[in-house]
C-alpha cells in the first residue's frame, strides 16, 4: 500500500525490527504483521512474533514483500498499524512543540525523537509539515510517534486559542541568547520551515525570540539540531531549578 493510501485509510507501515519492537513495547498490537519466511530465521524476528496474536501474522514471499517495503536491505518484517487522529485539547498548559511547515522528513523525525527524549508530551504540526507517519519520518523518529501525542493539520489560529503558555520562537536575528532565557517554566517551542522560517501568525503571537550562540560563526543550525539544543537546555534549567 502506497503511503498516500495508508494515510487515507488511517494506517501506517512500520518497517524493521526496531519499530516493530518499539510498537509492541507500548502494549499495542498491529492490525497485521507481514513478514517473509526468511525473516523467521532471525532470532529477533522470532522474539517479536512470539509477542503477537497469531491471527495477525501474514507470510509473504520475498518478491511480494519487496513490493511493499521501502527498505533496501531490510530483515523482512513490517507492521500495519492503525493511526487514530487526535482531538485538540481544550487547553494546552504543558510544554509542547509546534512544527510550523517543517518539510524535511528527517528533520521532523529527529525533532520528534528529541522531544520524546526530553519528556515533552504534545507535538502540533501545521499544514505543510511532513506527515509524521510516513516511512522516512518513522525511521528518523525511531518510535517517538508511539509515545508522543502528535496532532497533524493544526492551524495556528486553532492552537493559539487553546495555548495558555508563552510562545518561544527560534530566530537568528533580533533575539535573546538561549542560555540567558528563563526556560524553567512551561512554554511552546515553535520551529519554522527550513527556508521561510516561522509564519506570520506565530511571529505575531510570540512571547520571546531566542537564538543559539554559535562561536564557530555559522549563520544558523539545522532545525532538528536547534530543537534538540532548546529542549535539553530547558531540561538542564529545570533540573537546576
């Protein structure tokens, strides 16, 4: 099934041992586990299959599986899982992340992974942000989608009406140094498009512009790297609070 068809049906394809194991660790079962007979010879695959309801396991030939898979040298196992859209909370009172048109799948997945590692619960993705359940974002996220509450197609006006926390936007100009800002409270981190930056609606609503000092003189950081620095500087400050 093509990614567009999966999205339309509210499903996603999780490929590989790591994503399969991470999904099972959340105490959920896939709709189907698709694997090749050759994959059954792997001890790790056998351990995953042992955790499944047998009725969900489907064997494919190598040729048929290759038509399904997007991996070049995969083991031969994939989960088909249901992806339920989430309703927006009435109020957003905890630290959260807003992805405002972040288009690169690798960047989106990396930001999700860093957010999950930093203990952030909610991520809100605007229209134009890469689909968080696409194969590339799933691989980059390494299972972060399974522990985060990820809301897609969220317009700025919808979210701003619910936000009760300060809005922090990363910007390389006219901004305060990240390490001089008080990050010990709850806030919304907003990261914009790789080229165009943050949209006008979020710039109008911002509480604080922050920049990450770069002694090496580079103009800017990759958005995923910038997000990780921000999240863990906040963790550091909270630990010392």
